[in-house]
C-alpha cells in the first residue's frame, strides 16, 4: 500500500502561488447541526477572497488547500491583508474586521 503524501505547510518566506487551483473546506453550523462546506476554485486568490469576504455565516475550521500547501483561517486572513495580494478587496467600514 503506497504511503499517503502529506501536504506541506507553507512557511512565512515561501511565496503564495495565487494562480494555482485551490479547495476550500469548512464546517458550517446550522443550529445544532453541522455540515461540511466544500468549494473548488480555479485560483488561490479567488478562494482566499471568498473565504474572507463571502464565507457563509456559521463557518468554522476553515482550511484552504492547494498543491503547494494548506492554510488555516489565520494564514488566509494574513495573506489577504498583505500588500502583495493580487485582487481588489471589498471595502469594509472603518474598524470592521472581515470574517
């Protein structure tokens, strides 16, 4: 039986490949029930923007997986807020924190 390949964790110094495809996973809480949210994106930048700006209410344990690494919600938010992020960001009210 072949060994499973482990997805590497991105490091602070490794650049993000915004053009690579990505898969977004999260657990959605709907009252007492929970369901798995999944969506595939053609590029990582769109997936990150969706995770920050449009993720459904009640989503938790957000994970974005690409062929180059896996990002949790904190890493996604940090990359989304960086000057190097290639897409336009939605305007938020002053002091408001995106999800």
